[in-house]
């Protein structure tokens, strides 16, 4: 398997933005068509997986690059709007990203068990702790999804949205300087309303912390009225 070229990576990023635009358009047409977040995950994953550039041909057949519930590269502590990174030796657990698009560059550099990321020690040894600032990210794209079913903006779960958004910010460039995840999207789908203005500002400002990596991160809130973006 040959590594991605810069042009191929850019093509995948462009395809991701097109799929997200298509998906938000479908939601705006009928916001009540989705009853659970899992349905949003499944539909968006299907649209991404349908892109030819999101699978790699090998001697054993096509290998998908789109994955559900992909573990974070660190353990975490959550509460209110807080999402904090813990020491590797702590008793905490890792979080998960709803959807990711993996970078095929790493397929030639690390064993599949490490890329699957289920074994934290193996992942750290083979990928995270070997990652150098000049290496490409393991995840080209990371996506978090939240469905707001409240009929009034003040009832939206801004705390949970803030946690997921912060998770994306902290999953960019790690302490070593290696970039774990490149383009990141916090997608909020509301069946009834746009975000409350004050809550929206607080959400963005609270998530924008110095230790986070704000490059290539977008918070998008979609309702029947349209899509609002933080970037």
C-alpha cells in the first residue's frame, strides 16, 4: 500500500466537506426524520463510506477508512463543560469520537492492531509515542454529532455539546507536537431551533482554551432555518 499524496489527502478533505454539506441539507429538509443520534451517525457514515476515496484497495480487498467510535489518544475526565486530559497511568478511561476517517499513510507504518486503537498500550507504543511533528496525522477527519430535540433553545444540552467540542480541540496536536487529528467537525442538529445567542457565545468561548488546538475545527449548528458555523 502506497502512502497518500498531499493531493489525495486534500481530495479526501474536500469530499468530507461535500458530504457534510449534503447531509446538513438533508436534515434541513426534514429535521424530524431522525429520532436518535445513532441514526445520524449511521446515515453520515454511509455517505462517507460511499465516497471512493474513503476506502483503500489491497490484495485482501477494500479496507474502509471510515470508523465509528474511534478511541481518543488519551484518557479523560468529564464534567459540566469540562473535558480534561489525564495522565496515561491514571485509572481514567478514554473517550471516543463518533466518526473518523483514518489516514492510509499509517497502514505501512504500524500494525493493524495498533491502528485499531483498542489496546491503549499498543497504540501508544506503535503510533502515538513514535509520532513526530513532521509525521502526518493518524485521523484525517474527526466528527462529533449531537441531536437537539428540545423545542426551546434553553433546553438544548449545551454541556454535552461543549464536552464533545472540547474533545475535538484536544485531539488535534498532542503534547509531543504530533498531530493526531487534522480536520474536526462538531455537528449539532436541532429539530426546532437555532442556538440561543448567549449560549452559543459561551459554548465557543468555553471550548477555546489555550491547551486546545483550534486549527481546522468547526462547530456547525443545523436546523430547518439553516446552518451556523463558528469558523
